[in-house]
C-alpha cells in the first residue's frame, strides 16, 4: 500500500522569522521614503527638459507632470532605487552583538 503525502509549502522557521511582518513593513516604508525623495528630483529634471514648451501652460499640466514624477519615482524605488532604501533598512536592523564569553 503506497501512501503519498501532499507536500506542504511551509518554509523553514529560519526563512520565516517571527517578525516577518515588521520586516515587510520596514521595506515598504523605506521604498516609499526613497520615492518621496526621488519625486522632486525627477520633477525638476522633467521641468528642465520640458523648457518653456507650450504644453506647460495647459491647465492641469503641472498636476499631470507631478503625478508622472511620483509614478516614476515609485517604480524606480520598487526596483531597488538608488540605494537610499537599502541604507535605511541597514540602519533599522538590530546591531549584531558578538558572543564573547
């Protein structure tokens, strides 16, 4: 008689620490913060390259430009950004204590 057990997809305990939700929350906060810092930089770049174009005088053009800059900043930050999020996450990690006995 052959009994097959369904494999479970539960990761080992080491791969799923008890504070996994806090880690995910910190990662999202760090990415969002990096996107907030990138938005004005990208917006200024877009203004510089647009120059004095006629489309800039259209009502609502600045709002759409700002929304585009925010979306681009979020996309850049979600894919690793320029390293600000990693620095923040490194700073939030608990200090490693050597076990000198």
